[in-house]
C-alpha cells in the first residue's frame, strides 16, 4: 500500500512538473510574441511619418529618413531571426520599396501573403502593397491586376483609391472616377481617395470641384502627403493664385525635403515672382536630388 501511495506521489509530482513546464513555455512564447509585437509597432511608428507616398517614393531616402528606415529594418531582422511573422514581412516589404529594392520587396510581400492566407483583411492589404510595387515601377497593368485582386478579397477604400490612380495613369478617366467615388463612399476621411478624385476632376476640366477636393485632402491631414500640396500648387498656379501656389509648393518641400519634383516646381514659381537667386538655389537642389532617383521608376 505504501509503495502504491509513493508511486502515486511520484506520478503527481511528475505531472505537476510537466504542467509547470508547459505553462513556462506558453508564457515564454507569449512574452516573445509580445516583444515582437512591440518591436513591429515601434518600426511602424518610426517609418509612418512621411511614409510613403507615390510621388515622394520615386527618390531614395536620405539623412534622418534613411536612418529611420535602416533602424526599422534592423528591428525587423531581429524579429524574423529564426521565425516567421507576417506583419514583419509586410512592413519589411514596404521598407524595401522605400530603398528601391523592388525584387526584395516582392519576395517579402509574398512571404507575408502566404502567412496571411487565412486572414482576409490582412491578405487584402498585402496584395494591395504588391500593387504599389508595380505602380511605383510604372507597370500599371500589373499594378491594376493586384489592386483588383485585393478588392476581390476585401473591398477597401485604400485599394479602390489606388486602382483609381492606376487607371488615371492609363488615361481611363471614367473608370478611375467610378472607383474614386466608391472609395469616398466607403471612407470620407481617406486622404488618398480625395487626392486621386481631385486629380481626376482636374483632368476632366472640373477645375472648381478639383480645388475643393485638393483642399479636403489637405484638411484631413496637412502633413501626410507632400504630393497633394504639389498638385494643389500646380492647380492654384493654373487658376491665377501664384502666392497660394508658392505656399503649397513650400509646404511640400517642408514635409519631404528630398522631393526633387517639388524643388523643381518651386524654382519655376520663384522665377515668375522675380526671385532669380532663390530660384537658382532650388533648381540646383532639384538637379542634385534627381541623381538619387530610384532605378526603374518613371
């Protein structure tokens, strides 16, 4: 009887130890998962400021922006060392895009896509991001296919606005207008939807409504998209408001100092204002920045 009790005690002790070991493994796994989540959020926060817009991303990051991108990439490499994390691969793809490493971006997005296969909302975002790679390379048919695929997974304002912009580049104005309006129906606070709709209206000759849409995009977040300020500046210049046009071009440069196209446009406005000295400085800056244009962009 004593032997039997002793065996039961040993078995109970062993079972308890096993349970404790499992608890420690689970807690450790959760701790690692939490730590990875914190690092991903930190990387996202670091690169989200001024990141990324189609116009701005035609040029390589420099200075502080490059340092932020590289630091975020190092954090993500730490997360992915010896494991798989869909969010990390997705963000890494965005960073590769920012550095002009398009093949690496596509490979990273593809890994995220495979890991997100059962999460439709996240999968739709990754497929949309693949479309962004092709659009940045000005391969609009490939971009269009990915945006449409993203919409077939889940209808989002983001993919609708991107598809509208892609169609606009292909001069398919009526289709672009339809998707931009749908994007705004889904999300009235979408900066990208207001911006692309403004460009569509402008190209369609609806000047007054286009100016209103540009302003709406800026009012939602005046620091988000430097290319919104640039296009608004061009529209203002064309409608006889040179001072406001100058202010908007200056704002675009303040948000994105490496935005070569904004420097070039600003130089032209300064010339018209009679400030040849400042115009020369801006034009030289634009030429210097043009040399940092990413390979493969248009």
